[in-house]
């Protein structure tokens, strides 16, 4: 029997917000985690991505924080009591929006801080006082050092997508942040996977946690159809066009492995008539948020992105995900395809495999525990062929110039007339310079050799010393 939110006995403001958002039945992670968090115990939860982990920790935290609710305008009456840490800006912003919706009928304040934008607006919001602070580790440390955020009254800490935070090197930052928090607190760790590193982190900072696993680690959603197609690097864009056409897809995520490849692919698809936006780490935060918003509104058909968008982004009704590049890390495959088939909906995950990707496919097979069949993809004749990036415009095989015949040697070419019909006058050549060199019959002796052996002009002076020449004086010496 599926658990219902009406059975949770949530406070009236929270129950009203949940009803307005259309929540009726709980997902497995919500049904198991919410009652445990309400008791104040530490939790170590793992679930497939897209199964509602945000509500699983947000609703019970807000329920327990209602005892601190007040309408005072004094910042001192609104200290930070719950801290939620996430790995990426997009995920932090998304979770903060969800928490605001859950707490919209209460006096609990929430805020979000992340890098890539100016700190001043965030500082002003923190100075007003907030009960729930959502943050990325790097920017939170900036505010702590600037004394904008005081965490000595934190009662609850949530580490969401903890495995991703460890992957991108946030462990030292996490350790610094946790050192500022009270020892007596409730710590919740949520992750899509349970790696040995995650278990060590939990052993260091969680006290007798309740472990909740609603799916086998690294298991993909059963609602996602997974297809692997063989495609060379020159035909991958053509394969995307083919699948979009045959499946009648309107929107999709396209994942690549590098920032440069992301930007180039987005430009190429845009030139081929598809509404495309790029999302990668070199984009400013404003550009990244605008790209996501345009994709959510349907103004963009394809969102080309790196793994910065592979974790936690919740965009409803995305029908497909393309892996233009097979991910280097097999676990990232699970997160990428988790962007489709969310909340029980069906989805399609297409991975384009080139000849150099064999080892990466084997890694995915080991992770999923099943054999992967790489299929051949038949192309329609009207699909655009592989193109070559010339730096100015993309041109295909049909646009290549015809091969020219080798030119004759320069010496054998006839002089070419200029546009005005002028033909250059041939230069006459002196026949003297065409003759080979001939040495003279008898060479005259060199001057210094001729003087050798001659007697000295004056006795007592060497023959090699040139006598001083007599020069007429300009002025007579006075007598």
C-alpha cells in the first residue's frame, strides 16, 4: 500500500503547502526517511535520483523548526538553525526554491548562497536572519570568513548529493564547515550512491545513523529505456537528428565530457536549425540560470551540458537524454540518464558509442551488472552528414572543393597577363654572366709579396716597416 502525505500528521501550514503543490502519495525514500527524521535521528539515505530526496529531508526539518517560528523583524530572532549543503549552484538554487514553497505559509525564513554572483545581495539577506540556509561549500566559507554567517546555533545539517561533493574535491571544505557547527546536532546524509568514501564520511560525522536504501546502489530507473548506438565521431550529430525524428522528441539533454566540446556542439546544432543552449562550468551563473529557465519554458529544444547538470536537476517531463560522449566515470552514466523518466514517467536514454569507447562501455556493464548491446543505427538520406569545423563555418563532405591537378614547375609556366592586358617586358641578360669562371694565365704578384726579399731602403730599418711619408706643413714653425 502506498503511503500518503495525509498520514504524516504535518502541521497545518506544511500540509496546506504540500496539498497546493499536488503531493498525494509519498515515494519510497520519503515514506521511510520522513518518520525517522521527525524523531531527530541521524539518517544515511540512498535512493535513485529523481525519487524525491528533497522533500524527504525538507518537510521533517521544517516541521521540527516550527517551534522556533516567530514574526519578529529582529535578525537575532532568526539565527541559522538548519544548514543544507549541495555540490552545484543549480542544485542549490533548485532546493532553495522547493524549501520556500514548503514554508510559504510559515514565518520560517530561508536563503541560498552560491558562487558565481555578487556576494552583496546574499550578505544583505543573511544579515536579516534566516532559519534555513542552503549553500555550496565554497561560497559558504566566504561568508563565514566575512562573518556574514554564524552557525553556532545550527541544529540540523543536510549533506545532499554527498558523493558528488567528494568527487569534485569538497571534502576539505566540508570538514572546515562542520568544525564551525555545534557537536550536538542531527546530521542527514543523502546520496544517489553509497561508495566506500561516503561510508567513511558518515562514520566520521554521523552518530548511530539509520541507513535507508530504497534501491540497489547505482541502479537505474526501470522507466528509462536505454539504447546504445554505434556512431563514429563524424556521425554523432547525424545520429541525434535521426533519433529525434524517428522518436518524435521535442526536448532532450545532451551530455558531453568537456566544456569546449559542449560549446562547439551547441553551436553546431544551432547552425543545423535546432534551438540549443549550452550549460557548463565556464558559463556565468546568470547565463546558466537563463539557459535552465529557457529549457524549462520550452524555448530551448536541446540543452547541451557537461556533468555539472548531471546531478539532482529536477525538470519535469524531459523525454530523453543523449550521451554524446560516453562518461569517463561509469557512475555519472546513472546520474545523467536520471534526468529523464522522473517521478514514474517514461524516458529514453541514448548513448552514442564510437570505436574508442569500448573500455568505458565495459565499465558501465560492470556497474549495472548486465550486458550492453550496441546497435547499428540506420540513417535517412535527408539527415545532415558529418561536418568539419573550419573555424569560420561548418562544411560537410559534399562541400569539399574538387581535388586539383598538380601544377607544372614554375620554370615551365608561361608569363600570365594581368587584368589590363599588360605583358611584362623580358629582361635582357648579359652573356658574360653565363660563362664559367676562367682564371687568368699569369697572375700579378700581390704588393706585399713583391716587396719581400727587397733590400731595405735605409740601413738599420727593417724592410717590413713602411717609412714615414713627407707631408707639406700647413704652418711654418716660428723661428
